C-alpha cells in the first residue's frame, strides 16, 4: 500500500487522483493542492533533444519533469514528445519554450518548441484552488 501512495502521481483518464492513507478518526476534507501532474506535448523538438536529459531540460521550462511516455522514450513517434510534468498551480502556462541550440557556425540559434497541455484542472482565481472556476467559488459566491 505504501508503494501505491508514495509512487504517484496517479492518473485516471488523464486526470490526477490524490491518494491518502486512511487513519482512525480521520476527517475527510478537500485538500488544497499547490501542484498537479499534467501531460504535455512538445512539438517541433530538435532531434538532439530526443533523449531523457533533453526531454527533461525542455519540460523543466514548464514544470518539474516526471517522466516521458513510453513512445517518446523509445523515439517511435517523432512529431511530438509527450512528458508528464508537475505544475505549480500558480505558474504561468507558456504556449512555447525558446531553447538556444548550437549551430554549424559555432554560435547559437533560438529554437521554438510548442507546448500543448492535454488537460488542465479548473482553477479559481478568487481562492486559488483547483477543482472549480471563479464564478462557482464557494468563498466568493453570495449566499
């Protein structure tokens, strides 16, 4: 059981499931999350970055890299790489990342890697919680 609880993040149909060990007298409450695992697709990725280190470096521009999917790791689909990252709920969500790559003239050139988010949780700007949108916030809704 400890392996399951500590081995996450766990996703069901692409959405995270948060597991917590039940204890006697435990009060059920909604947890306030500061991070959430999300799958991202990285498009227009230079061939040199199709390595574990390369994928991790690019994905770290979005969040904390967790792992690539098996197809990306095996390099059998080259139109995009898919990586699971842990996003901070307060961070911005860029649509692209600019990577500086060495070029043949012994300099560097900018390479734009497009980012697609497969799923994002609803986020409230009123209370900064995940799970509902601002207009449905229980803290700011008039009674």
